[in-house]
């Protein structure tokens, strides 16, 4: 089983110095092993960066610096794959970030998912419910994707709260200035780490649940990615990460 993101916020503003911004929050069981971003797949996916789930081997978010592209996976809802042929969804971001779209193959081996793929030219969403693959191309603006899908109204409390706040937050400037993450991202770093909401708030982006069996389920990491148009090598992607989900000062720079 893939361990995916729980919430993705993506903002598209053509003509801005950094036209695509993406924030992703991953929720997971605290005891499930993983490691932070790196080039963990040099043979199968050379040049691709992402955090790695050590149990299944895949990722929840992949960045391809050479292509200036990011792919993010969220678990979806629908018909589960047959147990005897089920494949981890964690390979989907790795393949999609190279292809620019989901792999053209039999998706019935995968449980339902939402897949976000973005480059400096725009954003696309794919939704697999276990039976049918559909896609969307969001217009310029700020969009929130959760496990129920692309939430565009006010029914989902988290999406409704954070959509307007991310949309109103100042966008970071050009990539490559050398600023540390809190200085570069500004209000985006504060919002992506929960905006100060309690973990039990129905609007919360950063969550923690102690289950009856003693296990803890909660937010384990936050990723921020910015994608710019053609630029000098290494200046078109900004990638920051934290394993301290509630602390906007906890981000460190992976790339950019």
C-alpha cells in the first residue's frame, strides 16, 4: 500500500516569476519508516528526488529538476484492487514525474488515487476510482486536493479554510536568491505548517490522532515546491522540506 499525501495545495499564476507553487502534507502512522528527500532511485529513476517510504519503496511526491516538474500522490476512494495483484501506488509519482502523466497501463492493479502533475506551464489532475480514469486541468488560481478529490466548494472545512488564505498570501520571488526557507516562502511556510490551528480542529491541515490500539496517526512531513519557466540550470525549481510539520522554521532546502 502506498503512503501518500493527505492534502495538496497548488497555485497557478501565469506570468509570475514562479508561476506554479505547491504545498503537500503527508499523514502517516508514526511507526512506519521513511527517509527524507534524496535521489533514492538512481537506477530506475535517475535524477528524480523525493522522500522514500522504506516499507514499500516508493514515494508520495517526486521532483524532476531537469524537467522542472513535480508529481504528487493522494489516496482516493472507490474500488480497491484485488489483493493478489495489488501494486503499491508509490511508484506512480516516480513514473509520472518523468512522463508528465500517469503510465499508460492497466491501472486496475492500483487502489484509487488522485495524481497531481505540474510544471511551469500548468497543472493537471488525474483521478482513478478503481474503474475509470478521469482528468482535470485547473484554471489559474489556487486549488486544494484532498482524499475526496478536488474540493472546489465550501463542503470540506480544510479546503475552504486554506484555499482563500493561500490565495491571498504573497507569492515568493524568483528562485535562486539563496534565501533560507522561512525567508523565501514567507506566509506560505506558515500556512503549510498549519496556520496555528489545533490538530483537532475540523479545519486542521496538520493533524494527530491517538488510536485505541495505541498507535499514532498524524502529519509526518510538509513539502513546498516552486516551479519557474526556463532559467539558468538549477534556478528553475525550489524544493523545501520539513519533518516538523507544525513549525514553519523547520524547513530545510533540498533544491533551489
